[in-house]
């Protein structure tokens, strides 16, 4: 009986230690839905350093205006390690062809463990689809 009481107290004590640890949300992951590939493309050297969350897309209908896309992007680097990236949006028509003019590369300096929102707007109402390309800054 005494042994059971000690074992129960030990389990309860270990449980309180487990509860004292802070919980951390899992990092955002690149979208792996094959129906959306290749909407978000990372250069090979950024694969382990950048995480991408679900995009917010507005204006896909003709009454809604031009296409607007916002993608949450977060770095997975250690504290104090900033990375420099460039990104651009390519907007596509209903046949999958790029709509001109294409966007220029934009520069972002991202601190460790921070999230930014990469936003792009189509300048042509024929755009019905999009692609986001992210690479190391050059």
C-alpha cells in the first residue's frame, strides 16, 4: 500500500513538471497540396530556413477587381540570425500563361523567428491564378 502511494505521488509530481513547460505552436509548413503546386516556390538553399503558411487570396472574380494575394512567410533561423530574401509574384491568365507586366523582385530582411506577409497585386484583371517565387537575395 505504501509503495502504491509513493508511485502515485511520483507520477503526480512528474505531471506537474510536464505542465510547467511552455507549449510552443508548431511552425508553419510549406503547402504540400498537389493541386496548388507550384504556387509557392522556394529556392533550394531556403528549404530548411523558410516556412510558408496558407495564403489569403481576394479578387478572383471579375466583379471583385484584380487578384490580390498575401502569403504569411516565417523564418526558422536561430536567434540573431537574419536572412535576406527576394520574392516576386507571377500572375497567370485562365490558360496558365503569365500576364504582363510581371512583378519585380522585392527585397526583405527577415529577423529570426519572425513572420512577414508577402503581398502581391495583379495589375491586369485577366489574372486568375498566381505563383510566388522566393529566393536568397542577390
